[in-house]
């Protein structure tokens, strides 16, 4: 009977090959990560999903602080007039804003927007905080919720409200701001690759894809298992655009007044969507050990009560050894048959399962099951703890290498528009582009592929634009995207 | 010249005796904790203030999780109709709500309120999550921003937007819910006393002061240095009120359908206001070591360049030793005279200052200055690190004991209304109260003192209500409050 239940549950996840979108939502539901809120477009992040976010936050927060940035908190509400001060910015964000018109039982004199991002409210304040070059650089980050009205929401990927960090800095020179922009892109790349095990391509966005109000947007782009791209983090060189709009000035060492150079950068709960789509399989979620809320689950197996006492004692011994190594471990000793317990933790993506039964104890070896490959092996009890540690590293690396190999085998350098069209059906196309927004727009219209980033390396010799044949010295990554 | 600057800055803090309210705002400004936002009633929490909040969060989050509660995240927006489902709740909160009427460029069919608290949105969801007794207890917490329109905002104490944690639980029995309510009150008391060094009185709120929709509200109340009370945390026994409004039902072990018993509880950035008013003095902020972002500041002092090299090297040696002990330490080696540097860290409430000059190195002893008492002593270099550790404990305890002594000397058991009136001019009055809301209301009207909590211990023998002389078996803490 238990097996039947399990079979039904297994049917709960649509295979990727049948319907990738449905598979994505099934994985989220079966792993108990999140669900749609009663409020359109909003999301409830359930405890297991939130624990993943806490791990991402904790890794990210540490790295941000190591670059000298301090956390602070700015208000949720922004006077509507602020948003209009930077022309491109308001054009980009006004259509997505939620507007508070009434409060405290009265109609407000000036409506507030709920922050879609905090450049305007922060820089209005920065203009008061910054007076002299001694006040620079100003390096601020905040962890916050933001709201951007979504017509076609998708859990984690596009939600009306999402959680993120947004960093905002002000500098005395253009060089310093540019360096900070790239530095934070590097931090994001490290987060994606070392913690989430997701290889990313970093580069510059085209004019049409850049942040509203920025001079230049850098991004990291990841490939999902359906070959589509997902923008996993952005870092914006704002130049003096906002400084001029908000009067962020300083007196330099020579007594001259100058506008500050600014940057902003952010990653969001969208990363959890990337995590799911990069690694998971038809059995459910697969989590990299460096970010998994539970790295190891111990499943004691017994028939008689006497056995139960014995395997529970051994499980607790093992648990203690693993905790002493700093690992996150859980014993699942529920009165259920092993099958349903195995499947549950598989669906939740726990990297390693250790099975402890009376016969295993007799034999002096436990069964280790890897979530990433499904492989099982017997590991002698006295080596089990140390082996767990090294196996977690192996799994972490394997997930990264597997994703990298997948991306490489689904990325093609293309010379013609036909080749591009073919490549972007299931992956990335790297192609020359003349830089004309019309070519970019036409390719998007005809193929639904956008320029994800321009590669930072200039081409060795000029070449031809993949669409118009015009002169091109830059290569772009084209892909359909989330 | 430097000294003149310092004097001016020192004038920046109004003495408590002259104007307590102004002193409070001066301390916040001079310690660089927070400022009013351009949006009425909102607050910008500056890096140093936010670092205190991060320490409070981290201590609190750990304690909450240790009781078996998981973090999650629910939406910012609540459909207006939800709020109306629990009659007392809507009456209490509707007047304070900010309302989103437009989004994505259109008028919304149903307006949303920005959460003033999340009972309604969470319990609507709980009603789907909970089906059987096996799903109970459900133990959820979230760290979030909430909005309650404030007409007379005050930094940290009353702001339109504030940060907090809100815990929400559902249980199978009344007993279990009651136990959880008290357990969390105990956690809050521990946070206040062991981390913030603020002694608190715990008890039950009167009907008129309880949470809108609760059966019973428990609270911890702290005394500020002006003798006023500050509610520092609340824990609500919700009974089945919300369960009935939101249909939170479960099938019990006998197959019968029952409404769940619920609790909610929260503490907020208001605690930083309590921290300031409990310990700080006319020189500025005073922080308990257990919550201070910087526990020790090392100020190297030099005249010649040769000395500078020497004292910096010694300072770094000291810093390393303290960091190895797990302490949070900062060296202030700015090219400023010692005075301004001393004053700055005094204003910021750093518990210990260690002065390291060439003569100190020669003598083999550093000058230790305590922020709480202002005392200075010479400590031999080889004992300096260990002494720092124990001095931090001494300071933590001293702040608690000092606050406790202050509270005790400003709390009077009163037998008559005249005595009550006198006592509440500068402290707490403990008095018998018959339980009639009319007596409570009249005392509030005439003296501005409210019942902060009813003491949990029943009186040994019945006595007379301090106002009407009617029979009373309970004692209440009366005080003016923030």
C-alpha cells in the first residue's frame, strides 16, 4: 500500500521531456518550496524554500561585507515625484509600480509607489550624506522586498513581490565606480559558481537590455536545462545619471564641486528558480551541498522493535559525528517504510542519504546514496563520517561540471542567421553583431532570442554581423530567456 | 582647534535633565543610528543602527529556531476583504492601513492593504496547509517590514514602516497554544535581559490594551530612564478567534473536525529605542557588549612617525588577540588627535576603549576606559586580552543591574489613588485594580497612566481597587508609556 502511495506521488512530477514548465512547478510543489499567494502574482516562500534563501543570503551577505559594504535600511515607500527625476528610470519602472493612494483613512496628498528598486529614495538621501571627497566611497547594501507588477508571474522567476539585496555605492571617480561594478559582478559569479554550482557567462548588456537609468549594465547569465538563459544577477554602472538627477555632489580635494559616480547591483529570490532549473531531475529537486538546508539525511531502517532501538542509537552516533564536522544533518525516524522516506528526501534534493539497517551494522558498512547520480555504495562505518565530507565536495563539483558540460555542448559559435536560429532552439548562440539595435530587434522578433550579454573579449579581427552582414568587432550571446 | 570642534559636537547632545525627548533624538543623531525619511513617518536605519538590529536579529532568530519554529515568507499585500474577516482585528487595524489602489498602470478591482501584521494572510493559507492533527503544531516565523500609519512618529519607537519578526503557530489544543504563548514571552524576556541588559516585567494586558483579535495578550514591559514604560514585546493567545474567521480546521485523532488554537508574537526595531533609553547617558549611546556592533575600540596615540609605527604594530597585535577570542574589535588609526576619536566612540556607545601610546608600551600596560562607568584603569599588556573578555561580561552585568536598581527605586506599591498619581510621575505604580474598564479608563484620562500589565501572581488576600475601592484580587502595573 505504501508503494502505491509512492507511485502516485512519483506521478506528481511531470518529466522534463514532456513539459518543462509543468515539471518546474511540480518540482517546487513536491519539494515544498513555495506556492502562489492569494494575492495575484505574489508568492509564499515555504519553510524549506526559505531555508535555501537563508543559505544564499548568508553566503552573499558575508561576501558583500568582505568588500567593505555596510547594510542599512531605506523605506518601502517612495514619493511618486522622486521616480520621475531620472527620465529613463521612470519610463522603465512606472508601468510596473504599485501605488499607495490612501493611508490612515485619508487620501494622500502625494501618492507613494512601493519601491520597485531603491535608487531614487537612496540617492535623494545620499545627496545629504555626501559633502566632501572624505565621505566617499559610500558603500551601502540592503536586504529588502520590492514590488514590480507582473502580468505573467512564475514562482521565483517572476513574482510581483520578491526578496533581494540591492547594493548602492557612490564614488569620487569614474574608474573607481567602474571597478566596483565589475567587482560585484565577480562576487555574483562566485556565488553562482561556488555555492549554487551554476556556471555563468558574464558580460555587458546591450543598450536595449540595460537597467533603466544606467550607463552600462553587466550581468551573469546561466543556462537552464532547456537551453534557455536566465539572468542571475546584474551590476550597473550608473555614471553620473542619478547623481545629476538627485544632486549627489561632493567637493573634491581641490575644492571643486563634482557629481559622484554611482553603481547599483542586485540578486534576488530568482536565484532559487535558477537553482531548480539548473540541477533538478525528473525525481525532483537536486541541491548543491554548499546551499542545501539539509546536506545529509540518515534513514534508519528496522522491522522489529529491538532492531529499532539499535539502528536509532547508531543513527544518532552517526549524526553526532557529522554535526561535529559542521555538517547539516537530519535523522528521519518516522514510522514509515523506507521507500516513502527515501522518495521524500529525493524530492527535496538532499545531497546524501545514509541508510542504516541492522544488517548494515552487522556488516560494518552503511549504504550511501548520492542524489546527483543516484549511485549507491557501501562505506565502512569507521570511515563514514570523513567520507561524507569528501563526498559532499565531490557532489558540489560534479553538479558544477555537469552544468558546465551541458552548457558547452549546447552553445554554438554561429556564422550565419540560419545557424543562429537553429542553435537558439535548444541553447546559446554566439554570434557577431554590428551593434545596431535594429538588428537586435529583428532577431528578437523573428526568433524570440535576445542578446543576453556581449562577451568582454573583443574579436581578434573584425567580422560580419550575423543578420545584416555589417562590420562587427563584438560577439554576443543570443538565447531565449526566462 | 580640534578641541573646539569637539566641544561643539558635545553640545550636540542635550542633557537628559533638560529635555529627555530631545536628548533621545540627539543620541540617535550623534551615534549615527537613523534619521527621518523624506516619506512622512518612515525611517532610514543607517549602517551603525542596522548593525545593532542585525545583532538583535541573529540572537533572536537562533532562539526562535531552537523552539522548533521555521522561517518562511508571506506576501506584503493583503486583500482588503481578508482584514474584515475577524471583527475586532479590522476595527483595530483598518484605520492604520496604507492602501494600494493602483498597480501596473490600472485601478485594482480589489484594493490591497500593506500588511500591518500578517494574521489574516497567513491564516487563510494555514487553512489549506492544515488538514489533520498530524499537520500540527504548525510553527512559522517571518522577518518582515510592516506598515502602520503613524500620526506622531518617533524614530525607532513609532514609525510608519518598521522591521520585525512575527511568529504564528497553530495547535491541536488550547493548552498547547497557551504554553507556546508563554514560551515565546519567555524567549523575549531572555532577549531583553540577557542581550539588551534591560530588565522587564512580564504579565497579561488588560482587555483594553490587548491585541485586536486576541483572547489574551502577554507583554514584557521595560522602564526607561524617565520612568516611563516601553512595551518591548508581545505574545498573543488567539484562541480560536482567527481559526473560526479563516476556517483553520483539522481532523483530530478521533476523526472529529475541530478549529485550531493559535498564537502570534513579535518584537520589532522598537527594541533599539528601548536600548537607547534604558542605558544611554548625556555623552551619548551606551551599548551592552552582547549586542554592540563594535565591542572594543583600540585607539593608538602618537606624536612622531616613529611612535606611530610602533603603536600601530602593537594595536594590530592586540586586535588579533581579541579577534581570536571571538570579540568584535576596531582600530581607529585616523590622523586625528585622541580627543575627537575618544568622543566619537563614546557617542557610539562602544563598551571598551583601549588606548595604546608609546609610554603605555614602555610601562607595559594599556589604558582601559569603560563606557558604562567612565572609569579608566591600567592593565598590563600580557593580561589585556583576557581582561577585555571578563570586563565585557562585567559591563553587560553592570548595565542590567544598574537598570534593575533604577527600576526598583522607581517602582512603588501604592494603596491610594493619590499615591498612584505621585508614583507615576517618575516611575511605575503597582496597585490593586478591580478589573472594571471604567476605572482603567478614568485613571488613564486623569493621569495619562495606563495598565502596562497585570502581574501574574494573584494577591494573597483580596484588596481594594485603587480607584473605586471595589474588590480586587489582582495587581496592575500603572505607568505612562511610549
